[in-house]
């Protein structure tokens, strides 16, 4: 029981790694949207989107969009 609780706790913290806005940006990334498209859809500047993408990469410890989407899916942060 304690092992299961520890596992659930780790999963919960994995899903809380990213802010709500970062998750929104990540969902658009998973659909193949470019920064310009994400910016328009979320009423943000392209620079702000680039900042969110960089933060996502850092928090998920990845180097590219594919890695970010794959890692987020594995951690249960996003679903397709």
C-alpha cells in the first residue's frame, strides 16, 4: 500500500511540473502547431510562446518538441 501511495504521489508531481499555460502550449505542439500558430490561437506574442516552449523543454529535461510531447504523454501530462 505504501509503495502504491508513493507511486501515485510521484505521478501527481509529474503532472504538476508544468503550468496550465505550458500544458496548453504543449497540447498545440503535440498537434504540430508552429509557434506563430500557437501565439495566434492563445492570443500571445510569438516571443511569449518561445519562452513557454523553452520552459517546457527545461522542466521536462528534453531538447526538442518531439521529446517534450513524448515525455509529457508518458508522464500523463497530455493525451492525444
